């Protein structure tokens, strides 16, 4: 089975349109084991995203924040916010994901609902996301409403559009009223920052098999070493070293699955200076060493 992958443009904006002009929202059940490398790559979109963790433990990266979610937790990701997701160790993760174009909520820019309710949220730098813990009693009915949205979306009985919209507006009413003290001004991530991030990622992805001096990376985007470190951490939530190590580990999985290379060869082909450094990084990322990973996966 072909693995799923989030398709993005040169600025990491997701290319898939969610919903349609007639009904601008959609619901999906995302099994991370079906994604390439069991990983939802860093991407962003102009839509709002609400995730309910149905199974497993998952780590979301949003800017500099690493969020660990357990079954029942709800995560609301704001518009134009880069984010990625991966299982915690080898957890089997299934997500109920509802993605909504903002126009679905307020119908027209300039309306009272858009100006007074949604604009203060959509344009708020202090709220790139809202994480709702499953242990909070007040969110139990929100989770129930999201499952109802899923049910109506899949069955599509007469008038399902009205029911879904009423449920989603009710969900946002609860979340925004609970977060009203945090609402304020916002300067959204600009296109230049997204373009610069893509240049950095392209350079790392194109040179991961070799040592990458920080100075070379910085010169690629005309920044100082210190500035590029701060910028990369701000945009991805990881240091350059952390991101590069994770990427190298993900790339190594394919070579391990082929069974044609020794672990030392896999380490060398993925930019690690020694097999021991590869094994140590692999264990931190995957929860087991490379040999154990091979034995645990019957497709190898």
C-alpha cells in the first residue's frame, strides 16, 4: 500500500484543498502508520484544524512548542500555523481530524461574527493553538460534538450541513469563551519567513548525507549563524541539530527495510559519523536500536 504524505508547495503550504466551495470543511481518520515514515511532515494551511486523539500517544510540534497528546485530548490549530506530528516512540496513533475553512464559520468578512468573534482568534499571536486535556470535565461534550460531526459527515442525512455547522459553531463558542482573556492583536507568519524556512529545509534535505557546517546553512539564507539558529527554532520548534538528526533517522528506515546494507553502511549513508552515534540517535527517536527495529518489523 502506498504511504500517505502531506503535499506542500515551496513554502510548506499544504496543496490539498479541504472541503469544497459549496461545503468548506472535511473530516478524516488519520492513521499515522499509513503515512510515510509514520510522520505528518511540517506544513501549514489557512484552515482551522481540530484533532481528537482516538488512539495512541502523539507528539505535535508547533513553533517552539512540543505537545504530547494522549487519547481523548483535543488540539485546535490556528490558521497559518506550521505544525507536524509523529507517534511517541512506536505508539499506534489514530486521529479524528476536522479541517474547516474559516469562511464556513462566519460566511462573510466584515460581519459581526467575523470581526467580533473569529478575527480576535484568527489574528492572535498568543494562540497558535489551543490544547484541551482529556481530564478537563468541560471538554467532554466538545469531544462528543466532534464525534457527532464525524457521524453526520459520513452518513450525510438530509440537512447534515446545518447540523454540522451548528455543532462546530457551538464548539468554537465554548473554546473562544474559555480563551477570551487571551484574545488580542496578531501579526501572522509572513510569506518571507515561510520561504526562508523552505530554503533551509531544502538545504538540509539535500545535504543530510554529509556533514553540514552551520555557517554553510546560514549563508544559504544570508543570515548569521546565531540568527539562523534562533529562526529555525522559532519556526520548527527544534534546533537545526535536532531536526537534522530526526530527518536522518527517518531516511534510514527505508535502507533498513531493504535489508541490503549493514547497520554501519546505513549509518554512513545517512550522515552519521559512526554506527554507535547512529544507534544512540535511533534509540532515542524510535525507542529501540536498529537491530531491534528490523526484528520488530516483519516486512523487513
